[in-house]
C-alpha cells in the first residue's frame, strides 16, 4: 500500500462534502505511516447479565407497562433501577 495521503479539502456545506465523498475513497486520505490510537469517550458501558428472581405478577406488570411504553420489559427494569439509584445517591449527598 502506498503511503501518500492527500489533504482533505475544506467544504462550504454538507452537500459539497457529500458530493466529494461519493467520488473519493477515505483510504486515499489516510496516513498509515503513523497510526494513532483512537479515543472513544462516548461508548456505552458494557453490560453484564445477572439473574434476579421476581414474583410472576411483578414480571407481568412490568411487561404490561413496557408494552404501553413500547420498549422491552428488561429495558424498563433498567430504567426503573437507574432512576431509583440516582434518587438514592442524591438523597445521600443532600445535606
């Protein structure tokens, strides 16, 4: 692979940029001679599976509520847990 990269031009608007990239490859503009480590600060945190025993009626109620909100019930559980954790932490930090 040749190591001659081109400079990316400045664009006046998104239309110009879209047009440019539709006709050019990003690979022609990469400098492979000195790669840099990427930093991705906005990645979502990883998740870990756990088992939790809940009464069947509670699961059914969660599913009904989740259906009304049009989200999976496990996502609703995460929302509820996250909200309660935040409220508890705020209560502990309050004077």
